[in-house]
């Protein structure tokens, strides 16, 4: 599993949804970390415990979206990996963002369009809320595409694997709650210029670093631009 780099010096890798162990069998061969599997499907958990009895205690039936990571790992740094269910893949990313001080690396397979969105830079229609929020705290990389023929039965969409590596940003240069709210409001009305899309926030557009952004749209901005906007908000 060369896609995992050990970034952040984690000692444990959490696999979300190991299923029948297609990925787990390779992860379990690694000596650089401890593996843990988490699945909400009782049949998958039973399969893993039966076929990997020596690792049975490392497999749990839990919902990653609902757990408190501290209950499982304390303050330990971890990596997250998985072929994520496409219907909750964005929620998994938001969960990782909430736990960004603990999750130092993520390697995951997503629907291709979601993967492209996460790594997209400013200036195109592909980027979105996930682009800005993920790139605020992680270095994002598009690793490779996975075609439909790699699965049986083949899905109707292409897939792609991406990697997130925690950057050095402990605190954004703005109020983070305001930053998140600004990003979400701007993209929720992405066809409007920012002056109109963020009207409810009463931004002081007279500030030198903010004034040029008024006529732009959300998709044209980067993380630093949104931080400037957040600092100019007078009413949230």
C-alpha cells in the first residue's frame, strides 16, 4: 500500500468498510502500522472475523460517521483508508475535517467527480465547498482513476483514488466558524457574484484585500481569499 506515506507519524490505520477484505489483506501485511477495520454491515464484520481470526479483535461494527475517534484511539494520530460508499463519501470527508488534528493522512476511493472536486483549484466549475475546506487543512492529491471494469458488477460511474496529507495549518488566519459559513454560503449561490451571494453577512467590501473579490464568484477564489472574506464579515 504505497499510497500510504506515513505522513504525520501515525501508528494506526483505520479502514472504513473492509467488506470482504479485498484491501485489508494487503494492509494487514504491512509492519509499519496497526490495522483496524470498521464496518456497519454485520455480515462483513462476521466475514472478516471468520477469515482473519488472528485479527478478529481489530474489527468492529461501528458507524464512522457517528463515533468519537477519541473513544477508539485516544489522542493517537491515525490514517484513514477505504473504498468509501459513494452515497456517504462527502460526509466521511467532513468527519475527517472535524478530526483534522488526529487524522494526518487519508487515502480513499471516491466517485471520480467527487475526487476531482476535492483536488480542484480555483477557476473552474468543478471545485466546490469540499475543495476549499479540504485544501484549507490538507494537501490534496489525485492519485489515479479506477475504471468500471475493475468491479463486478461494473458501476455506471468511474472512480478515482485521492490522498489527503495534513498540512501545517493549525489555525486559519480568521475565525474558523465564520470561514466555514462564508464558504458554504458563497457556493450555495455560486452563480452570483460574491457581493450578492454574501449579502446576508454584511461584508465590509471597502477593505483593500477584499474589494477586488466583490465582483468574483466562489469558484474563482482560493483558501486565502475566503479567509480575507471571513475577516471582513461584520454580521454573521
